[in-house]
C-alpha cells in the first residue's frame, strides 16, 4: 500500500523542531522567566478573580475610601468588605492608612490602577462587541 503525504499546507502529524530553527533555545527562554514574580502575579490575578472584589477595586480606582463608605456604596456588610480588603492587602493590591478612627484604603500603586482599568476596559469592549454582533441582522442561510 502506498503511503500518502499530507498536502503541503497541512502540518505533519508529529512535527519536530531542530535546535536553531526558531532563535533562542529552550534553556535561554526558560532563563527569561522569573518564577518568583510569576507566583506573585498569579496570586494577584487570583485575588482579582472575584466580581465583588473587582467592584470594590473599581471604587478604589476612583478615590481613597474607608470601609464604611465601600460597604455603603456596594450595599454590602462591613465584615464582608473587611474580609475582601484583608485578602487584597495580603496580595499588596491595596494599602491602608489611619486617620483618627477611620482606616482609608487605596490601590497600592499605578500598576494595580492600570491593571484594573485595563481589565474593565477589555471586558467592556468585549461586551459591546457581543451586543453589537447580536443586534446585527444575519443573512438568510448564514450561521448565527
């Protein structure tokens, strides 16, 4: 039986690269990864992965607030907000400062502010794009 080769535009079943085919070696690429920073960043993203915490951070992106102001704005309990803030502080996403009997919270730095802004902007664009697609009439016979 004659063996048939895949067409030229399809990849082979088991492609293998030779050293030097693509530039830096795997060892050189691996050396570019800071494992400690990756672990810390993963912790930040885990902390950002909750909608209630993202709402809280969205408020703090606009201004420094105390716990009671945050709880009131989010219509949530003080213990729930305090627990969220504790987790966000442990990941160095928010900072606190005391003024008299009040403790005010703010985003830790510009990196966090940009991360929050970019995440919200990206989500908003995706939502607008999906809404726009849903409002477009589809041609007869075209897939939805």
